[in-house]
C-alpha cells in the first residue's frame, strides 16, 4: 500500500494566508489559496520525478519511483514536463485578472531557476568519476540546500500568501532569510533521517552514502574525524557495496553524529525562534511559528 503524500507545501499557502488575513477566508479566497498550493505541489512533483531519475532512486513515499515502473521508464522525463506545465496553466486560468499575476509568474520562474541551480551545484559537487570528499564543507552544503530546497519548500508558499494579501515581496527580505534558515534546518533533518530514519516511516530507503551526497552528516564526520577515520570515509563513502555503507554508518555512530545532530537541532530551534520574535509583524510571526512547529523534531 502506498504512502499518502503529505502536501505540506501546498497546505502552507492556505495556513499562511489565513494568518495574514487574521481569520477565515471567503470561498473565493480559499479556492485561490488552494490553487496556488496545488501549483507548488505540481512543482514539487515535477522536480521529484526528475530528481529520482538523476539519483537512480528506487522508492519514493513507500512506492517504486515513477520511472521504475516498466511501462514508464524514460517517458518520465516528458511526464515531469507535463507536470511543470500545469503550474502556468493554473496561474493563467485563475489569476490572470489579478493585479499580482505578473508577480506570481516572476516568483515561480525565479524559484524554478533557484531550484534548478541548486540541483546543478549538487550534481557538479557529487559528479561521478570525480569523487573527492575534500571539497565537501558546510558552506557548500548550505549553498546546495538554500537553492535546491529552501526557496521552493519554505519561501514559495509564504511568498504566494503575501502576494494574495497585497504585499510587495521586496519589503520582506528579512522574512525570506528566516525561511531560508528554516529550510536549511529542514534539509539537515532530511540528511539525518536518510541515514538514521526508519524507511517504513520516512517512505523511502536512504541512499545518500551510496550516492556520494554532500550530506550534513558526512561534512560533520569529516570535521570530527582523525586521520585514520578520514581514510575510512574516503575508502567507503560513495560506494554501493552495503559493507561500505555499514562501515560509514558505524563511523557515524563512533563519532556520535546523532548527538551532534541533537545539539544542532536544539540550537537551530533557539536561533530561528529569536529571529521570528524579532519580526515587527505579529501576523508574520504567526506564519513563521506555524512553519517551525510543523518541522521541529519531525520523524519523517
């Protein structure tokens, strides 16, 4: 039985718009917020279909990846493009007469470019045939995550709600920065769950070690490892052999990466909470706090 989609990004448009409007939405407002939420979900689906192909993944949310189905295969490339095209058809059909229509088009185009750029940095960094752990650092990890995940998963839903509420996005740079920090925290959780999470709960089998990913875990392990432990990482990281994967996971245990993550999670929560409480708008604070509550100490 397949696992249901979480739809967090799409639902966040509705939740954020309600908080910005200080109450319940009219039927029209609710429909429009839902439509923008579905645009983000189509965006996510399009990227994941292609991402799974690029990574050679096997499962997604407890089911085989779309391209793994015998009747699909490489057709999934075109399927991803079909999903992407729904975004601009929905925007044209339901928002063409709105004063913020062009701003919505600009927003989705810009976030798509940012996400594709993050994917490119990720792929260049983890390029097969040029495996070199020495180029992995927290700054590289942050850059990949900021562009590949944070903008579309955290900034985009709130930006959609702000445009619906008549706001100018240029006036909300501080809010964007907080959401990017939240997105980075979210991805560090994802990196942790890829290695230490239960596949039955997270809905996929983690392959970051095999895929030579610039994961937060390997960056922290490199920071803490002695020369012998670094040698073990260099010899085993990025190999599909399960014995190599087990050695890397064993080293993570030895270096107490789980404890390092627990400390990071606590400090991140404290830092982001302070950033939120410094924001002058109580409505925006409520939006940001609702986001943080959804992801703090998540298990999937």
